[in-house]
């Protein structure tokens, strides 16, 4: 986790999507404080919701936007 935090720009934001397999997410406070970083989280849904989302994306021919 600390390695990821060091990649953030000043005032960056780290968003954890889903939960780690063991359920633990540990990050030393100073890894965030030093970068003035924000930490957030988001659930992505269960397997059925993910399947529905991928089916909709395929149906609508959603393409990635890569810069």
C-alpha cells in the first residue's frame, strides 16, 4: 500500500475498488499525510451485477478511452 501511495501526486486521491481478499487494508498515516492525499473506496457489486454491466457494455459496444 505504501508503494502505491508514493506514486500519488501532491493532493492526489487513492480509491480502493473492491475489498482485498483478506479484508485488510493497511496504510501508514504519514504515507497519506505527506502527500496531502485523500483515501476513498467503492464497491463494484457482486458477480451478477458485474456480468450485467459487462453484457451491457458489450451490447452498446463500449470502447476504452486511452490517453
